[in-house]
C-alpha cells in the first residue's frame, strides 16, 4: 500500500457565525496566509514520515471559504523542494476547463523542477459554477452522479468526451516530437488546415521538429516543449467519484484511477477498471493500479476521534457538500454527524479501530494506493500532523 495525502486547503473559521461575519471569507488575505504558510510544515512532516506522495485539489470561486486551491501546479512547484523523497502531484487538473497544451507544458516543466518526483492527476469536474465559467470555450458541463433523465445523461457524456479528448492531447504533447490533432473540441494547430504566413518558417524547417512545416511553408504540426523529465511521461492518476466508464477507460490507458466513493461504488469501479485493462491484454488483480481516498481521524479514544470529525468535516458536509450529494447525505438518517459517518468516506477511531476499518477494505480490495483527504484549515494544523503521524507510525506498516 502506497500512502498519499490529498490536501484541500480551506479557510480556518471557528463557526458558521464567523464564516457569515467574515463573508466572503474566501477573500480574506489574513486567513488564506494562515493556511498557506502552514503547508510547509505539513509537507516536511509527511516527507519525513515516508508518505509516497501528496496531491492537491483544483477548485475555483469558493467565496464561502471551502476548498481554496485554484492552482495545484503552483503548489507543486513551491512545496515540492521542501520534500526530499515524497512525490508531488494533483487530483487533479479539471481538463474541461483547461487548454491541454498549456497543461502539457506546465506539467513537463514541473517534472523537471522536481526531477521526476512528480505525477499528474486529471479530473472531470462536477461544480457548474466554475466548470461552465472556465470551460466556456468547450461549452463544458459538469459531470453528474445522477443520470436519471436524458438531459443529465447528455450532460455527463459531454463532460466525458471533452475530458478524454483533452487528456489525449496532453499525452500526445508529452510523447510525440510534433503532432497534429483535429478533434471535436480542439485543433492542433489552429486552423487544422495549417497556419499560413508564419515568418520564421525557414528556422523551424531547418532546426525544428520534422513535420512542423509542410512543403507549402505552412505550420502543420506543433512541437510542445520541454519534453517531460520522466519517459515517456510522468505517472498519470485519474480522480473519480463514481464513474465506471472513467475507471474502464483508465484501465485501458494504464492510468491509476483513484476513487473517492463508498465501497459499493469503488467495487463497481474496480471491476470496470480491470475489464478495461483486460481489453488491452492486461490481467490485473483487484485493486491493482487503483487507489482509494478517505477522510482520516485518529484519536486516543473513539470519542476524541469522533470529536475531530464533528468539528472538522461535518461543517463542510452540512453547509456545502450536501447540496451536491443529497443522496449520499439523505435526510431521515439521524444527525448530520451520523449521516456523515454513514457515507462510508470516513475512517475514524482509535489506532486499533482504524486498523480494523482499513483491514476490512483491504481484505476485500487491496488497493495499490491509499490517500488521506486532509482539509487543512478546517482541521487545525497540529491535529492534522498528529493524524498523519499516527497513521504512518501505527497503521500503514500493517499494510505495507
């Protein structure tokens, strides 16, 4: 089991009353400086504890103060040098909102900065406020866990097709000296018929990648530079919360697929992932090439761990996530604390109880990667470091 930490910086407030008083707290310079400054110590601690990697989420426009990280690549470049062994990456770039050539360039450069201690994560994006705003060039729609109506199914399929095309372009840019792409959503070069009147075509023709300039002196292919430090490219991770199709495609492509989903969904995705791998001639065992994400809270007693859950992650679910995942947090199942615990996304208790909970998961599906989701800011930094220390020292060795 390779251990990871998924960092989700969020504004540190003591209560919803403070969140309202400081609205929009997402614009608070002081609060953001507090959580960002603390990241260095978290990275150093995780690196010294032997974690395999650390990833960062991508979210935009969260004026409410949750999930405050619009540029994960910048975090990789800044924090990566504070680690000596641990890998840095993202889960991930939401590709329906990005220019794929810029992502290919940025990630190749990050791979050089970190000298191969780097991985790249891609995600589909489920929040309409920013997916539609930033993805307007492709008319991107958010991915939906609910596909009950034809309109919902069409929106989800639209998101899937854009996502796959953008990731395909990034992979071409990494691995080919130069290439052309004539897709439904993106052209390389633009227009696809070629770029006329490029003044420096003689230089490109003489010294550039073969095929960039055709016999009529038009730009017909693009060479994305630099090439990645790792060959043929950095490890690729796909973030998925419930799409069997995403898992199957990841298996076909040889990407690592990571699930932030209850076990029922993770089971279905594991089957789909291995089916996809089998379609290209690879036989995989359950969990191989895949990862699972969970919130983690460890305490000296169960009550202490549960208090961490109640103070740290219940406010996020009750104020924010409930609006995106109403079925997951269905009403009529007790208090919000009980409903959050019933999601299946929480691992909490004493060291022995956490071991038993992970053992139940790994007895069924021994995932290659296990990632702890840390909402630093919502969780005090000292508490977060205590959790990752206890997990690394007392729990992870049981599954190595």
